[in-house]
C-alpha cells in the first residue's frame, strides 16, 4: 500500500497525450493492454474541469481534459 497524495495540477507537468482510434485499426499493445470505459457522466465531469482517477492495484491514472491555450 502506498501513501496517499493530494491531486494537484503538478501531476500534469508533462502528460501523455491520447490518440483517437477507430475499431479495426491496428494498435501495438506493448507489454499488455488494459481497457478503460468512461460514461457520459464522466465526459461531462471532464468538461466541467474535473479529473478522472482509477487504479489497477499497481498503477494509478488520472485523466483530465486538455486545458485551452491562452492566445
């Protein structure tokens, strides 16, 4: 069991970017593949600036909607 930490924007210093894929396209599962399904409610929460969190008992993941760049 690890220590709990506070979720801050610092965790998004250099985030991984997701790609949009279609069924039928080829992907590389690397060393394994986990699937995550989100609900419409969770999509709306992302649009409201909230963050999604999940873990697989080994690794934790946080997802946010990319912040708009100021022009």
